[in-house]
C-alpha cells in the first residue's frame, strides 16, 4: 500500500464561494504531481522521502502556491522562504529558514536530513549550503509574481491607512479572501511507501508583510512538520499558533492516546490551535494507512493519491475528514 497526500494552503472565513479563475491551475498542478508520483511510489521506484520532496519541489515551481516561485512578500517586499522535512525510519529531519535564492528550499532541507547534522540552517548560510551542494540558485526577482506584489500592495495600503488597526492587518495576514486567496498557499506533502516508511514535508514563503526575521511554524520540526513511526504530518495556517501548540507533533501525541483514530487526533489539534488565532489545516497519514485532511478554514487546497485513484478538493465540497484502508 502506498499513499501520497498534498496540501496547498488553508485560509479564509465563512462559506467557500467556489473556484476562482486561478484555482483550476492550482488543482491541475496537484493532479499532475499525484498522477506522476503515485505510481512511482507504489512501485517502489521512489520512497516516501523522495516522493514528498519531489511533490513539494513541483509545488514550489507553481507560481500560484506560496512556496518557492510565487512566495508572498515580507514587509520589505523581499521573499524569505522556509521549509522542513522529516522521515519515520530514524526521525531524521532537515530544515532551512529565511532562504532567499534557493529555487527549491525543500531539497536543501532534504540534503540536511540526509547529512544528519545540523538539522537546521538559517538564511545566507542555508543558501550557501544549498549552492555548495549543487542546488539551483535564482535571482530574488524571479521568485516574485504580480499576484504577490498586488497582495503586498493591499497589505501596505491597509497598514498605512489612518486609523488602521492590528485587526486590519490581521484581515490580510489571516488570509482574508475576496476573489483570490490573500497570501495563502503554503505547500506540504505526506507519504506512506510500499515498505511502510512515512515522510512529511512543508514549504512556504510565510505570510504577506511578515516582519524581518520572522520564523513561522513551517521550518520548525514538531510545529509545521512531524514524522515518526506512527504518523506523518504537515500543517498550514497562522504559524505562531502552530508553534505554541507544537501542532504537528501533537497529532502524534493524540494518536498515541487514541490509536487508529487519526481524524479525531487531527481535529483535536486544530481545536487547540484555533483559540490562539491559528485556524488552519492538517494533512496526515498513519502507518496503518489512515488519511486525514481536516481544516477549520473556508478552504484548504488538497489532493490524494491512493490505490491508483486521485482526488482533489478546495472547500468542503469533497472530503475533509478521513478514510480507513
Ligand atoms: N504556516 C505558514 C506560516 O506561518 C503560513 C501558512 O501556512 O499559510 O509561515
């Protein structure tokens, strides 16, 4: 049995209003990834670690997701990317924080995982590590898109409006939606391979207008990403709340307390995160093949490959719970 699940970020309030003009492109990207990698994972050509790495690399290349090219802009209009990855067999992990020129931050995290030490590298040192190890470096301007510039402009206008409040900022930072998602689109993947290995990976540009030096949950092992012998987890949402609850690791803790009920474990973690202002979503696969893709926001872009079939969803029009196998 092999399973691959993806997310492309969660956010928004209220009922989902249906697809935007750009959503078909987001879903098509996920479908391509699932169609290509699912059979390779099933046949054993690639293991869970490589599957999540390749999946996240492909989403980093899709400019409509908030990772790699198309990442949101920080307060200084620059792009700073975070990524982390972990595998079940030995709980090896890798993480990069605030990289600016590495095309695929998740591959840099993968190389750190394989190297064994250190687990995390920061900023210029992380980009230099990636370059030394042959990973493609890009011009910072290549990472920026018109959509993210427009979102930054809106954030900036709101911030500088006389009488604007923190709540106004929150409206943007918390992924307020009009037609297009505001800055959401963090990506993640979890996989179970045919040898029973699990892996999890998450990559992001963070949040629009984030202050310089801000580190969200995505690169923090145990907050945005976790993988042990029992479960692989990737989270998305307002990172500070996921850090304060060790959300991804907490899924494993909750699963220990209620084995074989991954959906309940994920939901109880989202219930812990929510009061801290961190509504969001989680994708998880357990060693026994349970899958849970819950979210407590308007939407979470998501996709699943299992037993040769793929499914994708955005709002609650499809699945948002779990299925047993
Ligand atoms: N968790 C990410 C962060 O806080 C953002 C997101 O998932 O949308 O940087």
